[in-house]
């Protein structure tokens, strides 16, 4: 297992304030709406970097013809969300790095609100917009993210009505659906773990940031709409397999000792319970993901040594931003309900 953390380029005097990195894989139909929304932003000091992961739907030709100002990085195959984002970040010139899914549409004031928040709160390392479902714009996709004591990444207020958001507040971390990162934070903690390919790379990054004392802020004035799981599909076996595998690796890498000893029986009980529920529904993807997670534990534990040796925050400091319980049944029910949105 390897974790790519390339050195970020120095910021020059003529560099834009913000670099927006978008990953694309056969998402031409989404790119058109995403880039049109960026073109309508009230805040203008930004560059756009699109990393294309070997699309075969004409995405590259579309970008070259319609958006020649976009900086395009073309891969000959799908390198995954984590690695492709690292490619984009590695060439980004801005003081702030924005990660944005290609299946999003941002409100015109979205970027301005994020930058204003970053300027007002230098103590924060990352900033989460309010992400709403594109097809149900009164329902929350993400209001930042948290981690449960069972090691699960949880989108804050997922499936709740937008009225639940009361204002800006500190959150455990930010979702890679749409987020603004301070360059200094990424230089400190490194970039996405490329072994994850996709899913949980943002949870891992948020956890590593917290361990180093970096904080995150929800900026509800920054609104973006998301076509949830538009690229790989909601509830696909591929997604469920990688969610399970990457969750185990994240727990192995990032969980405090000795807190992990106390919660390990509950963690294992959840995993066994979820596998049983999946098998009852003749779904073997979580079982495959669990096995892949277990066989990959030696590599994750090697990374743990470096991560834990450099941590500056205690478990007590993280615990107040963690979610305290999620049962296998409630998790399954939430995923079922979201599939109906």
C-alpha cells in the first residue's frame, strides 16, 4: 500500500486564489452543468483543473472545444478518485484548493461564501458547503461529515430537511463531494490515500487532519446541488465492496489507541451484523470488501505508525465531534430510504 503526497507547488504572485479540481470519468453530461455553474460564480479569482480518468464518452473533446481555459489532465485509464485528485492538487496554484464532483451544480455565491469563510477563520483548515440533492433540493446530502465511534464516515444531516441547518458550525471534517482546503493543511497532513481508489478517502483525510489539530467549518451559505452517486450508481456492488474495505483500513490507520481497544468489540459486532444482513439479502459485496480489508491490514498498519506518531490531538478532543452509535439496521434503512430519493 502506498499513499501519494507530492509536494505542492509554491504560490506565485500571479497565481489565482483558488484552484478547483474536478475528476471526470465518462461524465460529459454532468460536466456541462458543473462548468456552466462555475462560469456563473460571483467570485472570479479561480482556475479550473479537470482530471479525466480515461473517458470514452467524448468528455475530453468536449472540454477542449467548449472550455479551452480549463487545465486538462488526461489519463489513459481510470486511476481512481483519490489518485486523480492528487494529480490535480499537485499542479494547483491557488492558496485554497477546492475539490468538486463533476455531478454537482453550485449556486452563484457558493465559492464567494467559501473564500469569505476561509479569510474570516484562519484557524480552520477545511470548509464544507451545504450539499443538497439535485433532484430533491430541500433534502440534505451533506453538511460536512463526522465519524462514528464504530469508525463509520457519516454525512452530517444526510436525508434531513434543509431547515435543520441553523448556521455555520464546526464539524469533524468535510466531504470530498465539494470542499475547500487550506493549502497549508494539505502540506502538513498529505493528500488522499491512493490505495482507496474511491470512497472513504475524504473520511481518512478528515481524520488525519483532526489528529494533527486541524479544524473544519460548515458554511451553509455556500450551496451546491449533487446528483448522488451519479457516476457509479447508488447501492452498486462495486461501491459497497469498496466502502467496506476502505472503512476497515481507515479504522486501522486513524483510530486512537487505547480507545480502539474499548470500541473494537462493538466495531466487530457491527461488521458481522452488517454482513449477516447483506447475506440474508443475497448481497456478497460487503463480504468481499471485508475480506479485502482484512488482507490489506498489514499495509494500513504500516501507515498507522506514521500517522499516530505525529498526532497532536487527543481522543477526547475528537470525541465531541464524533457520532456515538449507528446500528447495522439503521444503516441499512438509511441507505434504502436514500435509494428512493
